[in-house]
C-alpha cells in the first residue's frame, strides 16, 4: 500500500439489481461501480470525472457507507494503520464519519430552510457532543469566518443568502467536526460561473489551512483542471484512465479521455492549439445494465479493432511524458498521440 495514501479503494463494486414485475429474482444488474481501485493521497485533490451515470456519486456513497458496496474494500488510514470501512460495525462507523464529510451539489435543497445559520452549523457539533454553551457559539462564529461569512449573519435563514453564500454555509457545516477527508460532489455546478471560482478558491484555501484531502467529483473539466492534483476518468462504472492532472490534460492516452477533453469548452477558443489527433465524442453512453462486449467504449471509438470488441482491456501502467503513475485501460494506448488541452485551459485562465 502506498505510504502517503489516506484512502484506498480495492475492487469496489456496486451492482443494483434490476427487478421486473413481481419476480423476486433479479433479471440482471446495473453495474454502477464495477471493480474500481485507486488511492487518494493525504492532502491531495483527486478529481473524479466522467459523463452522467458513470458511477461517480455511487462511489462516494459507498465510501461513506451511505449505501453498502456489493463487494470490495474501502481502506482509511487512522493513527498510522489502515482500517477497512466496509467491515466496520455501526458504532465505529459513526466515529469515522466525523472525519469523512460530504459537500453537496445543491446548496438550495441541502440546507433545512427552517433552521437558522447558527443552528445549521451548530447541529453536527451538538449531535456529536463536540461543544456546547459559549464554546459552541465561538465555534460557530469561527466556522462562519473561515468560510468568509460574517458572524452577524448567524440568526438569518438560508433563503436570505445567495447561492454562493449558501454553499459557504454548506461548507461550514461539512467542516464543523474538523474532518480529514471531504468528498465534494459537484459542489459548484449549481452556481453561477462568476461565483464558481470564489468557491473553488475557498475550498483550496481551506485545504491548505486544515490539511484536508479531497475527492472532487465534477463533469466540468474546467473545474477539474482548476482544482485537481490527479484525475480518475470513469466510463460506465469503470476506471479508464488515472494519472496526474497535468499529464492527462497535456496528453490523454485513452480515446475516451481524449474525446472528453476535446469536447470541453475551453475558456478562450481562439487560443486553441491544434497539434496531435483530435478525438470526437459521438454516440450515447451505454446502459450500465447491458454494456457492450469487450471494451465498453468500443462502439463510440473511431480506433476500435477486433480485440476491442472481444476483450475488456485491463487497467495497466503506461509510460507517459508526465511524471508519476499513469494507468490506462486501452489495448492500443501506445499507438495514439491525442491532442491535450492543458495549454488551452492555462491560456484562458481556466475557471
Ligand atoms: N439506487 C439506485 N438504484 C438503481 N440504480 C441506481 C441507483 N443509484 C444509481 N443508479 C444507477 O447507477 C448508475 C450510476 O449512477 P451515479 O448517480 O453514481 O452516476 P454519476 O456519475 O454520479 O452521474 P451524474 O453525473 O449524473 O451525477 C446510473 O446508471 C444510475 O442510474
Ligand atoms: Mg452524481
């Protein structure tokens, strides 16, 4: 196990049974997450990308045991040794959950409209017996300041705030118990583009200040480029590419990653550099209940050959111009030289 990892997923699977009519026996399974393994290193931001339905949120929910994985393991490092969260009893799980928190996508629906900001932020502190009385009030005020809100706002209700401010309240709630690990599931996609960068910068400042490790889920590659140290690209429940963000943005090696990148709106299209092959993302995402044979991406891939139609490619290490580990699940990755968009995002200042 890599020494500096905080979390490790090993062969994680979540298959949802498909039941038709009154039959109790499932007629098949939606393989929402299928044999996913990766590490998250301490204090890094790991970006998780892929089209809608590829299993991003399901991974997050399995990691927090909000749903039970079908099989596989989620290891979390605590006091120097790794514990298997999938094997924990409810009491132990409750303690660990204080260290692993979630920031939701939608700051409108995730905050109870009948609770004041003070009560929203105090709730996790009270429920977990962390603080009360004057100490509690000080902690709430301190959290508000940390996320850039004035403590005078404490008596107000969520409706009095803008989308960006509500997300700041959501972040304060997630950070109240001083977690180590935070899953951000599309935390800025419901916000105006003008406030997205402010929230991303806040998350980055808080990460440095509090030593946080992030799993950052987004389908917006501009956001992922802005925030991630490393990236995991998923397609129909499986990891197809994993590596340093700069390396994947400069030189994607899986045709799916390349197509995703080249279809992303870049901040300043006039500055778009034109070197290398361009991959186009055509066709539809397959149904996770009945994926194609062989490589799941083959029907959409203009480079597909017979082997791709028959054999699912293993996720394997590939040497790449960038540094560090780079994994790809494509039989023919070495043969491609896809165009990256790193310089395009840098030139446009990204998000
Ligand atoms: N409770 C459930 N029962 C059955 N199928 C489910 C359930 N939850 C998710 N799925 C299916 O699992 C797959 C993965 O869903 P998931 O929500 O993890 O995708 P996602 O990558 O987060 O997508 P999005 O970008 O739209 O948020 C989808 O096919 C989805 O329909
Ligand atoms: Mg999701």
